[in-house]
């Protein structure tokens, strides 16, 4: 009886270990998935990469600060995920690690089809004055960027936004620091997409001024683009 009970116990333990291993493997497989996005690193992180020889050499690791890692988290890039990036015109696959990133490989790849986050350049927008007088600490200008907020921030903005009116939305210090890292200053206006709808936003001292989803300026800018 004791032998039979011991065998049953060992069998149950083995089965549990097998199930745990399968679950861990599935979890690992999920984390190691390739993401269909191109990440635009901040200037600070690009400088770290350039210190190591840009993206031309594969295999090396680069540590990221807690804030930089949290930024990746906010955009759904988890440890083990592989995505594309470009620095100094060099394309590479990059893997997120527990402490930073690892350069996987570099070379020719079609990254044009990938969504670029969190910022992309809109070459058809020129840097123009809004007509408001600049003053210390504020630059009232349209920047040639489309900025993508994290899903968390988008949902908070969408909750306040309607189709016509501009709204003011406060953002956390973390979110303000992310904008700082990408050189979006107080007073800058930029394009953004909120839950699939294009609009414009202006950074303010306490957060954002977000225009309505059908703002005439956005429609005009889009019309100008189509005529170029």
C-alpha cells in the first residue's frame, strides 16, 4: 500500500511538473513573440546605442533606466518581445530584456509596414507659428510629428473628449517626462490619434489641450497633404 501510494504521489508530482513546464513554455513563447512595430528610441537611448557602435553589431546588451523600461511597458513591449528599430539609418531587430535591450541582428528589412511608436515624423508639416507670441519656457509652434499616447492615456483622453470642443487633460509626471524625452515642449502642437480618430493636441504646463476629433485645422492639414 505504501509503495502504491508513493507511486501515485510521484506520478501526480511528475504530472504537475509537466503541466508547469508546458505553461512556462507557452508563457515564454508568448513573450518571445515578434511585435509588428518599429520603436523610435529617445535621443538619450539613441546616444547609448551610438556609444556601442549604433545597430551594426549584433548581440550586445544596453541597460535602460527604470523610466525607459516603464515607457516600454506602457506601450505593451514586454521582456522577451522582439521589435524593429532604426538608429542612424541602420535597421535592426531588438529584444527587450529584464534590464534593457539586446541588439539581435541588423541589415535590410522592410520596416515601412510596421507602425512606428511612440512618435513619427510627418514630413509634409512645416514648423509654423500659431500666431501667439512666444515667451520663456513656451514654444507655440506646430511640430512635424504624430505622437502616439499609450492606451492608458488614450482612454483617459477619450473619456473627456467629444467631437467638437477642446478639452484640457492633466497628465502625470511620468507622462510629462516621456514627452520631455522626445523634445515635445510646453506650447508645442502635434498630431495624435485617440482611439483611431485623428486630432491635434497642445502640450500645456499641466498636461494637454486636446482639440475635437473633427477639428477644422486637422481637416485642412490633411487636405494640404493630399494636394502635395
